[in-house]
């Protein structure tokens, strides 16, 4: 069976490349495998048949790169959703547009069974919650592209931590990654949520106001997204520190877990994962069962889009449950919004956020 897919947005993550991840001389000029379009190309049953954007030049460039005719290119997402019968819609627009485009797709005549939306899920918590609700009402599976979840290594590690009790009760987690919070730390926080199945209860944050993406993305848009971090007490009692103040050129994505049965160190930039089992009061280093090597950007990240697209195909075939639902993505967004609220009010913020605070937007790209 062949399923049809459409993409809203023609930017880097849709299929044209991202600064910092791909060679600058090909960005915006040719197809990039580590993307939504590249993911669909690697499946056996999903075919990309349409793309929409509000910029005619970008639309034509994307169409040329991915062999989509002018009839398959739509000026504005409304036109595509009205004209096409789609099984899956990718939302590859800036995060402040995810809510509108996801809700429009779920309620549209295109009637997709799956919406594959980029991270972070939205720019404000109430919009993320509505995205989840609307997709539930329309029978649409909402898959958020937190790409680490679609790698075999992290899926195996999750099984070890959550089902085989590798660490016991996790007491403390320290994390570090590059600025900015919405654009980058969402990866760290979602990894935390994914491995521990936990939710924030109390958040205390600090915002630096620094944003490297203003220059690297050559954008004129004024956004809130910036470096920052803070402390989080999770509902399982674990204490988490988050430092996403670090410039890209000196950063490493690290997570360090300490539990009652062992400890785990993950460095995804340097490709180092280490595990120690607590035995008779001493930490003894052991190999991670069933995992060879560590997660790396060059290997695992680049394959994650193909893995995610195959996962979408499996959902369409009724063969697998959603590995990255909107409810999980909302948990990491709550923490980021909590950091901002805490910084600007000088207080600790409780989660779930009070209703008026759910509407506070943190804009990014």
C-alpha cells in the first residue's frame, strides 16, 4: 500500500539543510537526507506528493530539489489541505506556527491519520494542549519529531532504565547543552522525560538573553528564545539541573544520572556513554547491555529522520504505537516556559502551570 504525505514549510528541517548540521554550500540548494522529505524517501510505502509555503521562491526551490511539479506546490497550507487527500502531514514551520498548522491539518479535508510535527511542540503550553486535544478528537496521531527517540540506542537505553531498573530510583540528573532553550534544550529535556517517564513539579530558572541563532539564521524576527537553564524537581523526586547557556562551538550535549543502583554518563557530542553499577557500596564500570558504542550526531541523528518516517509508516499500518506523542512533548515545553516565568518573576514556578500561565508564549523559530 502507498500512503501520501504533504509538508507544510520548505525550510531546513523540511528538506533543504540546517546551519551547523550540514555543509553551508548546499543548504537551500539541494535535497538533504536528514529531513522530513529525506525520511519519506527512505520508506517503502510513503510518498511525498505535496508541499506548501508562503514564499513562492522557496517553494519552487524545494519543488525542484525534491522532484515535485508545480501542480504539487501550494502557496499557503490552506490550499494544500483543501486540495489533497493526505495520509500524513509534516509540520516544518517555525515553532510559533506549529499550533495553527497542526490544528488546521487535523481538521482539514485532507484528513490525515498522522501529523508529524517538528519540535518543540509549540510556543505556549495551552496551544500544545489544544494540539493534543484536537488530534484526539479527529482521530489523528500527533508525532513530535524529538529525533533522539527514533534511534535504536536510546530506545534500548530506555528499556534498560525503565523496565530493567538499570539505575534504580534516579535521585539526581545534571544536563548541559548549547543555547537556546526552545531551539536546542528541548532535546535534552525530552531525553530526560523519555528515559524517566517523569514530569516537572517545581521549576526555578535563569535566562541569559543571549541568542546565537539571530546571526546564524540571518533572521530579522525578534524572538524570546535565549540561553538559560535552572533547577527542576520532578514528580518522581529526582532533582535536575539544566545548563543551556553554552555557545555552540564549545558545547557538548551531556546528561549525568545518579540512581540508587548505579550511575550513567552520556555525552552525545563526543560519542561517550558510560555506566557504573553500584555493587557492595562501590561503583563498578560495566558495559551497557545490548548497546554498542554511544549516540552520535554523525550516525544516529542523520538516520533518525528515516527511522521516524518508517515509524510513521508503521503507525499508518497499525503496527506500532506512537513513540513520541504530544503529551510527552508538552512536558518538556512546561519546563522551558517555567524557566522563563521563574526568571522574570523571581519565583519558583509550580507545574502544572496555572491556567493564565499556560498562555504565555516563548517565541522561537
